[in-house]
């Protein structure tokens, strides 16, 4: 049962409405429920526009201005979403992963918690590095060296920040029990 009552535009403060307009302006209507409220973590962001603005900016920087290629970014996000069983995160990023070319068998393997057979070296290194961080809370020297050689130190900072950001998003989604859009099914059941 969701813990937040969806915040519709007619119930928002000026600060909430300004953030709502910013969020909706990125992909107009794509993040809206039929009643005009926002779906996913975006409705939660409105509860504190100061924090929400910063979360939105960091998320955009991590996904769209990263030294790590977009397909590898989506692999990392799927790993985090799967670890936390953040159903909305998984649902949203499976679609985005497919859009940027992550292969279906990779997505299916991550869902089943099996090691994917990658055709892309960067995706493979990101997957293994993220899994180490999520499981051991550390990154081995070998995984670090491999990632550094593929994405550089700037890419490593982006990747580590991305994992932390999507861990925070997972906690927000799970803490508020943010539901999937109507008619969608939880992949983890």
C-alpha cells in the first residue's frame, strides 16, 4: 500500500509547482499519472522541493552527462534496482536500458540474479564492479583497474556516484512504497 497520497497540481505550494514544472518539462506528460500527479520518485521529490531539486539535478548529471556510456549506466541502475527490489526503478529502467541497446538476455540475467554473458566489455566491467560494491561494500583492485582502464577516473567517480544515487532512489521508492503505474506488474514477484 503506497504511503504517499499523490500530490496533484491544485494541491501544491508555489515551490512544489515550480519543481513539478521542471520535472514535467524534461519529458512532458511522461512522468504523470492520469490525475496529473507525478509517478515514481518524482512525487516524493515534491515533498521537499529543496532536496527534490538537488536529487533531480544529480540524477540528470549521472544519466546524461557521464563519462560512462549510457548502456553501461543502465546496467548499473538495473543492478542497484534488483539488489533493492525497487520495483518502480526496475520497471522504468528496463525500458530505458532497451532503448539504449542493452540486450534482453542481459536484463533477464540481472533479474534472475545470474551473471550475464556480455558482448560489451564496458557493460561487463560495470556489472562486475557494481555487483562487488553492492555485495562486498568494497571494490577489488582487479575490478578497479579494469574499470579505470575502460572509463577513466572521471568515469569511476560517475559510476560510484551513480550507484549511491540509485541506492538512495531505491530507498525512497521502497520507503514510501511507491507503486508501479496502473496495470504494470512487479517483476520480483
